[in-house]
C-alpha cells in the first residue's frame, strides 16, 4: 500500500442502505434539549445518518421515533459533521442502543441479523491458529467482537468483555474469501466498550503484507468481517500474560514505515481517558487528528526513576511531538508503562506519563511515548505555534531545531 493511500480503514458493522425515513429525534439529556423532525440518508442495523437543522453534542443520548410506524428506540450521537448551506445543516450519525432491523426493511441484508448469543469457537479456528502461529489460542469466556478500525499496525475491536491491557492475542478476521490470522497484544482496554490491539511480528510470518491484503479486500467488498479473538498460550497450555512492554520476540510490525495514526493512538491509549481515546478515533475516521503530530528533533532533559529504582538524569531527543505528548528517542534505562517522568526545556518543567515503551532488541528500543499529566499542558506550545504560523515542512524545522539548540 503506497504512502499516498489511506492507511486506516473504518469497518462497517452492517451493510448500509440509502434510505430516506422521516424520524422524530428528541434529546434525553436535560442539559442539551433537542426535538426535531429529521430525515435519514443512510440506515443500517446499528444506526443511521440523518440531516439535522442544528448540531448535537457527540455522546448525547436521544429517543428516535418513526412516527408513521409508531415505533421508537433509543440511540447515541456518534458523529457530527457540518454541511454548511443556508440555513446551516449537519450530518448526524446515530448508533442504536439495541441493534437490529428497527427500520422495518422487509428484505434486509443478511448481516442485519443480530445474534442473541456469541458464535461458538470452532475447532477449525483453533487448529488453524495453532498451525500459523505455533501457539495455542484460548478463547476464555464467550465474547462478541466488532472490528471498527484497522491499519497496517493496529486495530480497534468493540466488545463488552475486552481482554486486559498487555494480553497477547490471536485475531481471526474472516471475509468471504479467506481467514486472516494476526498476532497482537492489547495496548489499551476499555471496560464494556472495546480494546486496541497492536499487531506484532512473529518470525517467518509476514503480517504486514497480510494486513494490507486484508484491508484491500475489505475496501473492495465493503463486507462486514466475522471476528474471533483468542488469548495466546504457550505450547504447554499456559496463558501468556506478558506485560505490554518487553514482549521479547514479539516486536511491532510497523517501524520506520509510513505514518500510522491508528497505531500511535493505540500505543498512547493508556494515557488517555476513554472519552479522549474514542474522540480521537472518530476524528481519524474523518481524516482528522485532534492533536496533529510534528516530526521534529528537539533536545529535552529527562528525569525519572527506572524499574530497579535507579535515578535517570539524561538528555534525550524528541522524534515527534503533539500538544499533549511526544515520542522520545535515546532513552538509556528501563521504564515501564504508567511510570511518571519529568521533562525540562527552556525553563519549563512538566510531568509526563509513559504511554508506550519500545521493545528490547527491536529498532524502537530506547524509544518511549509520553503523555502530559496536565490535560491543559503548554509544554510544546511555542514550537507548535511557530510551526503553524510559518507553514514550514517538518524537515526544515528539524534542521533548525538542532542547529540552534532550542
């Protein structure tokens, strides 16, 4: 997949139909009153897109009624996109609280049928997983999964029972053509909501190519894939509970490649609230990033205590920065997820939390991703403002920053 191509794919959970249905939408939030008659533009088993005369806040719960059919349900505002016009209008995406054929379509697509219980894991899936990965995969309690986003390096899976962060997993993604088995590790987990998985490299298994081929098939067919996720085990049947960092031979499959915003978000997800993470995820689906990341080399002073209690006091370099965080290189000393560190530059000193650690023995060894403890941080403000005002490319800023030692 070329650098110019979109490197993140948002998965539809059920087929969409272009259909105009008059609906009455009323807010269930007393602090955000709203009651309007609107028209849908697209519908599926999980929600709809509709044209509204005013903006609704993301996350607002609403009552949705098809007046002519005397049928109603509840939903949540998932997306809000301004359309402009005179008067102004907005495209609002609603996610149904109870998926199904609320729209009363007589010949609904086959993937609109919502299972009442999870599909059982077949022996064929487990045997296939064992053949490809050389390990067993244990499913644990039955879970239902929905793949919402995927890139070359990561994916996000919705589930009411996600695995804990740091759990090595085997992800089976099935479309009409084939089954794609991918090794990964859970980097961020949201209770009752879902989890972000970073794909990992297994010797002799070119996962990056497999993922790119899978994304190509899904993009062409617009098919909703079937998902199975199992906890990886070693050959003795013991559950592998390696921590999120330091996974030995399992290294990230994307290093020094094209930018992968989804992978960056999944890696830093542990430092964000669930609301912040999901807002960033939605922004990426619209081709935007709430906190643009700038490739720039800046020297900063790092102070911390490593995992054996040894004080760290060293100069490191940024690889990239955003308003809330940074990727740092040249870190000597072992740090782990959620460790708190201090960064200093230009008479500024601020506390950060470690959100990602590069694995030992890989090209990203010695790198860490950090996120500011203070949500309203201004640590990088003057750099970000100078970049925005000058319009200079990142490469130009990189050279200047190293030269003047700022």
